[in-house]
C-alpha cells in the first residue's frame, strides 16, 4: 500500500495515528539537522517533520523539489499552526521515507505564486497542472459538468454521441478538414457543432437530447477562444421558445447552486436585441450596473416638437457633432470632480487603435450647480445644462460623449461603458447577473456580395407570425442602396441568447422543421437548389418523414467555467489548451507529417 491517507484529509482527530503518505515534495525548509517538507498530492498539502533520526538517510538519499516520495510516520500536533491549510493543525513526524522517483529541477516554481510565464507553463503543462490553483479550476470544471448532467438526467434528457468525422458544409467559421486515406482526394470535416445531428435526432423521436461535446472552428483566436472547445449541447421537441427559456434558466440556476452555493432566485431579466443595442451598444450587455447610452441624435429627432433643443444642437456649430452619424453619451455618477489628467487619460483610452475614436467630449455637472465642458467655446452653460438634462445626468455626474460613424461609435461607447464600470468597481467577479436577449434579426446584409447572411445559422426559424413574410417574398435584393426597405430586413429570429455578466454563455433558437421554409432560407442565403441539395439534402429529406417542431440551445462550457471561476481566459479551465496561435507548445503541434503519409493520403504540398 503506497498510502493510507491523502495529503488533504488529516486533521487533529488523527493525532497519534500511524500513517503512510505519498506525493510530490513542494518545498524543503532546513533548520540545522531538522527538515520540514510540504508534501503535495491532488488533495492538498501536509507538512512533514524529518528529525535527527533521519540524518544518515538524508545524507545518503538527499531529497529535492518534485521528488515523488512515500513516508511513514505519526500524526502529531503542529506547533506553528497554519489556518490557511485544512491540514494546518498537524504534521507528520516521519520515521522513514522511500524515494519513488527523483526529479530534475523544474523550470518554474510549482505553487500558486509561480515565477513561470504563460509560454513556459504551457510548454510544461503537465507540471503546471500540479499547481493547486490549476487543480481548483479543473475541479470547478468537473463540478459544472456533473451538475449539468444531473439536471438534464432528472429532466429526461438522454446523452447521445454524434460523429466527429462529418461532411464539410462551410458556413461562418472555417472547418478543420481531415483527409481520407480510403477515399483519396476526399475530406471529412470536424464539426463546428452537432447542429444537424441533433435536429435529425428530433426527427428520430429522441425528444430530449444533450451532449457535453467537443466542437472545432478554424478561426483567429483570443483569450476566450480555442480551436477546440466544449459545448453543453441540447435539443427538445414539441416546444416553443418559452419552454426552452424556462428549462435552461433552471439548468444555469442549478449549476450556480451546486457549484457556487448561490441560490439564484431572481427572475432572469429579458431584453430585446434592439433595446440591448440602443441602451448598451452591444447584444450581450453587462446589466450588473447602469451607465446606459443616450443617443443624442435620436433624442433630438424624437423631440422634433421641441424645436429649441434641435436648433441649439445645430446652431452651436460644432461640426464633430453635426457631421456625425451618431452622438452617444454616458453619464458617469459622482465623477464630476475628475481632474484634467483623468479626462485626458480617458481621451487617450478611446483613441487607442482597438477603440478607434478620434477623441472624447466631456461635460461636468458640478456639485455647485455649474456646468463645465471640453467644448465650452461652442456651447453656453445653459446649453450644457440642457444637454445634461437630455442625457438624464444628475448633479455630480460626468457626461462622456462620442461622435462618429454609427457602428464604430456604438462599439466604442459600449467598450467605454464597460471600462468605466470596471474602473468604478461595478463589475465584481463574485456578482452574477443573468439576462436573456431575444428578438434578434434573422438576417444580416453582406454588402460586398449583396445578399443576406444568417445572423445565427441557416436552421433558425423566423418568429411564427413572420413565416408568411419570409415565404411570400422574393429574397433577392434588387436595390442594394435601399436594402433596409426589403421585407427580409425586418424579420425577427425565433432565437435567444443567455448572457452572464456581459458574456454570451449560451445561444439557440426554435428550428425550421418544414422543407419549404428551409429551402426558402437556403435561397435567401444565396444557395441554388442544387447547392442546397448537395450540402444539406440529408436534412431536407428527413423533414419529409414527419419532423416535429423543435428547438435547442448550446452553452459555451469553457466560458461558463471561466466566469464562475473569476478568470478572463477559458484556457485556465482547459487541461491542455492551445496558445493564441492555435499551437500546442507542449506537443509542438501542428507539425509536418512525413512524405509516406502524404502519399497515402493522396496529398501533395505546394511550396
């Protein structure tokens, strides 16, 4: 027997017991002839006391960091207790030890406050995984997995595996492709999601399906993206949107309860896509705090009856505002005392390439009732007061204004809002707020190709009352300059995203389940009937054999874990992640294959 106990379970109740432990040496502290060792395994750390009785063995069999050892000894009370450790009340008075395996000096310290950078730790990921901080992340991931499975099982879902080697049907992100040796010159693709398979399972009568499944997308990466990632993938038959929302609110609330001990009793807020874009500048708003956007151009248009307001705005002669497609304002509470240095910092922040604005205008609503701005020479104090009222600002607030092209300004204002929320401490990692975003546009307009593209995916159904609009109109855009007047521009998708703290953690829709409507969708996306048959004939054919109404959702499992764990990066919750270039630096993958393999696959590389 290598051990009687783990390094995380001994306590004062075990004092006097003879025990055997095994694990890795994390640290060695020498005090003359006495040595203290922190022994680590998956379960925790236990302090060992190696006294004078082991002096000869230590001389002949010296110990080092990350040696794997087995020790025998007695549990005794620790004189300098460590309340930070579950085992901090005791230590082991070692009577003998055995070196099970020696270790060379590791390239970084294997403890929470490690001196290893990201690249080094990824290269030696098997060592990084020994750190308690990483272990806790993977334990949280397992807890989320277990909680989700239990909830779905209790609600009669069945876990059904779907293939990894499938047909390539490029839509959206690029596929990873796999050459077939037995079918020379032909390729499989790795699935970006099990979307069509889960719909086929609904046709097959398996009315509640789920998988916690790997998916693959060949796309540019960042902190929250990986080429291979995990989804909680779910589908249900004979449901409407409300059934889906209720079921999967329950799933996330159950995960909160099981994993974080949070009893999320609040009703999950709901917001239309239009409201999210107008009030927050993006379709995944963080609603833990306010700081909503005010569109001054829109407000003036809405107040066209108040000629003085619009006239004041135009008569000021401030071309930055007058020539802009949009002017967006954010009222920051209690910040009117910001210094010139602080407002200059904010101006430089919005000028960064990733934000892309030319500058920032501010108005201070001073506590003495006066108003001061960076555009005083264009606006009188009375006009500034009027602008502050339009923005809904209060005494003591600082109003930040951005102006320019619609899309860029909206994105910049959204980022500025989040930045100020972070700066003012409104975005606490232990505060969780859920939101459903609904009523997305079904289509987006691809200007270069003068055609529609699916905002979600080609299998998303329109809202029920808009199905006749879609079937009864020609999807071809004949007047590109006025594409917004086309009936398809206003069709809403029967789709929904779940947002947690400003992150999309899940998205889904009620699916198309009639062949005629699905063919109409493919036509709207520019597919000929022949192309649609070639790519998706298996699905269209299935719809002719009694397809039920169905819908589903997929949760970003890695992202959900990272938010619950308080991390910005999903890599911290994946055992063996890729870097931002999609490389596994530990395995040195991807890598070249030899000429013989290429020949077998009927592949010739271009120089």
